C-alpha cells in the first residue's frame, strides 16, 4: 500500500493511499461466502444460493460495508505505523472508486504535534526564602507556653480580653425567645471565634455575679440561625465566674517538658532548634512556590500548537465542572446530562486561554517525564494512598485503592505524583537564585 502524508499544519495531516482492487474484490467475495452460510433464500438450502443471486440482492450493501471496513482498517494502520497521536478519528475527504480499478482514498487526521524540549539548564528560578526573625521564634515558643497554661479563678477584677467566663444567657428577638438563644453554665473565651464579637465586647468590664441586658447585632452571614441573621437581638446575661490562663515561666525546665518531651535540653537549645525548624519550613515553602513557576516558564521556552479538538474537549470539561460546582453551591442534587450540555461562544471564549495553558503544561510535562525517565512505582503509589486514607480517617487502604482504581481517582493520583517528581527533577537542573525576604505581614506593617 502506497501512502502519502501531507502536512496541512503542525496539528493536521492529509493521508493519501490506494486500496488494490484485487484486495477489495477478495474481501467482497469473502463477505458473500459468509452471507451465503447465513442468508435464508427461498428455494435454496443454507450456503447453496448462487453467487449471482446474492450479488443482485445484497451487492450494494455488501460493497459499501467492505469499503467502509477496508478504509477504516487502512487508516488505523497508517496512523499506528507513522506514530501519530490522533486527537479524534480521521475524517474522509475523498474516495475514488471505479469498478475494476484501485480505490484512491484521502483523509485528514488531527494529531498531537511532535516537538522537542529546549535546553532549560540555564533557566533561572527565584527561591524567595522568608527570613526567620526572633519574633517568629517567640511566637512558636508562646504557642507551646499557652498549650501548657493552667486556668486560675479570678475574683479581684472584672472581665478582660482573653478571659474565660462562665455565664448564663437568654436571648430574645422582639421580646420572643429564639432557637439556640439560651444557655446555662456556658464557658467561652472572650475574643474567640466561638463568641460573637459584639457580645464579647460588651461582656468586658462585667464582674462575677453581675447581670445585664445587652443588645447584640447579629452579622448578615450568621449561619447558626438564619432567622436572626442581620438583626438586633437582646441577651440577658449573668456572669457566674472568671478565669484566666496562667502561663508557665520560661525556663530550662519548661523547655525540657515541651511535647515531645526531652526534645530540647534548655531554653537556649529550644530557641536554636525552633529557629532551625522554621528556616527549614520556610525553605520548603519557597521551593514549593518556585516549583509552581516551572510549567509557565517551560511553556514560554517551548511554544507549541495545541490541536483544536483537544482544546474544545478541555473547554467542554471545564464548562461541565463549573456547572457541577454551581449545582453544589445551590444545593441541587440532580445529575447533569453531560451529552446534552451545549457550549456557548461566550463559555468557549471564557475558558479557552486556561484550556490552552493546561494542555500545553500537560503535553510539555509529559514529554519532560519521558526525557527524564520519570516513573511512579507501586511503593510510591501505595505510600500516597495510605497517607490520604489516614488524612480522611479511613482504615482500609487496600479497599480504598480498589474503589479509586474503578473511579479513575487512582490514575489521577498517579499522574499527580509523576508530575511532582518531574518538577522536582527539573529543579535539580535549573539555576536557583536564592533570596532572603521579609514576611508579607512585616512589609505591610511598615
């Protein structure tokens, strides 16, 4: 079979080939013989009907079927032989078929274009490491200190910020009680997320044993009770006790008893090791942020064309995912019929750029993974599955792995691990430019 390949553009190929008439005729005769064994022709036993009668009765249908099958098979052979990664089945452009002559076929196929990755060893990657300060170390030590605090009763002063108070309360809206508005011996910390700020501010200054009516403005986004959201309610409160945290003294004994125990030998040792841990964490954060820049930089160095079929498929996927998210936010449970989803021009325009970038990243990183011989072995996959199962509170990783294999989650997990390993390998080969930077919070304060 003679084959001609013509480049329409980097993503489209025109394929021309001939099907020898003798091959076509042989397949037609074979189809007639198979048909003769199955067809029921009045007056003839199975397999005994004359060929001329079969040709007259079934000829057009048989020839069309044979032609379609041969063209499909030959196209598949060409695509496989040339190593084309086709985006969709080839489209027939022209078929010239005259009785007794070879059949001439031309078709187009959209493919993922061949490309090579440019040398990225000179790529500069900024590594902005957040500077660890004494305040950062003190903040961690204070966290440990507060975790070892003990609550002591306060009797010689009124309520102040950060105090723990025991109180009874009863809330009313327009003189009527509302759901969840009453409590007894309720303990809460002033300034915590579990106490409405407007209420906490008005509790400050009260003394143990004091009772008071306080008006409280409920936020618009108050989800605990939608019926009072955005309204002013009245609380009758009674402060029954005040406690405060008593912090341990910062000493060598304190350092030695911080969990896990015996991690630090002294207070000075605690400060040094805490700073080292924070610096290691800061460097890890910086590497993760730097790694996020690699795909974009690789795209800039390797502009590649993306087949339109892939782009349209990705846009469709993104639109459907957006519709599903919208349904979830509205609390709707009806499943979306994906086949009936129509992509509008505005939706296509909205998602096109992101779709292009995602596909470029996918193709380029896949090529990089091949060049770098990146593989994900079973141990790595199992370790990630076990880690996720622990985070989700599960107990049977093997069962979860089987379920994820059926749903496609395992394949996506494997792809993510491979992508991460590829980016790590690239980071080992590029030019890292380290820079110590102050935290954003410190910059904003200045």
